[in-house]
């Protein structure tokens, strides 16, 4: 098959920086993130995964071109705003793995890559010794004016992967939204999964 998955750790994926940035900008421009897109922001963001020990990038290629990516790293290497909700509740952040994004260009969606992303990240987290996996997702009101009529939240899919929505755990991540002139903090709710069972 021309479409295949390759996993990378740390700087191994740096050669694909531009393609990964372009992918993230295009996909996150869609609802619910509505990200305006900025290459400097992307370089800094992806640099976290390139530089962190034991990080993972799961990249989907089609004929050698990057068409999807999923990221993960030990939570201890994430920014303070992402770590704080766990610290506030007394969690040992050096036992937690944080999942970044899972993004695919539209033609590659609903083809099983989402499940494979979770499988690869969980296997990596467990091999590292993680006791919990987590990620966060943007909070948008149901009546948001830019919500497409056919939009389907991914909550059911995430629950099938064993994750629980933690409405008590919220962080704020800044980015420039379409229509904004500067970055503003966006509320993000956490989802967690116990890996000790």
C-alpha cells in the first residue's frame, strides 16, 4: 500500500517539520479549533516533541508525503499550564503520558487511523511505564456560530478508547483564532485513562 504509518522518537521526525506544521495548520483551521495558523508557533510547538525524551510521533505517509500525525510525550515535559491541573490534584506527573494531537487530511479520515494512533501511543506509554494517559480538547458551546450543521463531536470515539472526560480538569491554551487579531486563551477539558488495569 502507498499509505503507511511510521513511528519516530524525538529529533528523528524533525526532517518533516514543515509538512507537519502545514498539516496542523490546515486541520486545526477547521471547527472546533478555528486556528488561524502560524509557522513560528508551529515550530515552537513541534519543537517540544522533537526535544523531549521518550516522545512519540506517529506519522501517516502517502507516497512519501505526510498526511497525518499523532503525538505523545511524558507529561513532565509539557508546559506548566497543561501540567497544573494534575499537580493541583496531587498526581505524580512523572507517571503520566500526554497525548498531543491526532490530525489527518480529510481524504484519510474514517479509515481506522484514529484507532491506530491511540494503539501506538498507548503501547509506547505503557512501555515507558506510564500509569495514566491524558489529552485535552477545546470546549465550545453547542450554539457556537461557526459550528457546522454536520459536526459530530469525538466524545463517543474517545470513550471507546477507554478515556473518561474530566470536567473537573480544565486548562487554557492560547492561540490566534480566525477573526482574532492576537492570541487568546481557550478552555481545554482533559480526558484521562488509567493504564494500571
